[in-house]
C-alpha cells in the first residue's frame, strides 16, 4: 500500500441513535502513514464516526473500507484483528487491573510473546511514568496517566491505524501538549496512521496532516491542516479569533462560502 493510498475510506456513511441521525452522508479518507483529524463542536457527531468505524455502532447507510476490505458493521473484535485500534473518549481503562495487565489486555490478539515484550518496553519509553506505576491499579492513576495508558494499550495490539477520541479531554494544557507530542512521535517513528477526533482545534491542526470539519453530522469542509489553519472561518470559530458567545456562532452558521 503506497503512502497516497487510503488505508481507511468512508463512503456516504449514516449512523443514528434511535430516530436521531448523528452522522449524515459522511465520506472521508485517511491515507497510509498520516494523521487525519475531524474537528467539530460538541454533538457534531465526531465520536459517532469513530464508533461506527470500529463496529460499536452499525451504520444505517454507506460503506467503510479498511486496507481495501469492507469492514462495514463487522464485529469490533474482528476489526481489531485486522489492525485497527480505538482509544475511546474517557479512556476506559480496566481500573482494577494493574498498568502492566492493562497493557497485556491490549495485546490479547497477538501470539508473538517476544514482540509483545518489546512493545511493552516501547510504550514505557514513550510514557516512563507507566513503568514506574506498572504494578499499580489503573484506577488509581491520574487522568493524564490513564490517557497515556489508554494510548499505550491501543499500541499493544500493533495496529496500523489508531482511532483517537478526544485525548485532551479533562487534561491541563501542559499535559495536553505532552500527549500530542507523543502522538506525533508514534506516527513518525512507528508509521502508525492516526484518525484523531479533538475539540482542541489548535493542537489538532498543528499535529495532523489533513483535516475535516464536521457540523450537525455532515462534513462541511476539508483540506490540509496547513491550509485550514489559514482559513478565516476556522480562525474565527475554532482558534478563538471570533466574537464571544452566541453572536460568534451565529456568524459562523450564516457563512455560505465553505469551499
């Protein structure tokens, strides 16, 4: 698979919670080896996209391809075995298991003991605090440490693609910066492709290569992150250079020149 070939492709995907449509006709591509990001406000449908890709939610319409194979509505365990890991919003570590056992749970599909041992050492290299806390129950870690563990657990599956949902949620600016630096390192050093959902648009646009803007369940804008950072709409609504409160949101919604 070449660097320009999409490792993940969604075509006209629609998902819902009961009668409420959460995403509407979403089409996007993630290329091999890149970091792609989906930006959007609360309730825009960002998390639903990731849950639909990983099989937690079955789409009502559309198709999802991973590495050229159809994974639409496949079982989540099957999707993990194909090389796709999901780091959910809120971390969701196993609180009563030790840090080390959480990591080993991430490698449950693997049979290569030596490779698993090497990857445990690799994630300890990315997050040294996890080595210090290896025998501690994961539920006793701080929020930032749990986020490190959730990312590390996903890496233990040796994935080709990681879905990363709101890694900055509840973290201090300093810790958010550290997490994003490691995410970029993982992408550059390991070649792991990453699809990132994030409300911190400044961090996401600086870390990622390509971006999509989601509003009310629809992709309304896409471009390289370099170009997105320069667009006035993005500067105004996502990067803080806008009117405060409702007036700013109304100005954004009235704009017609998306593309």
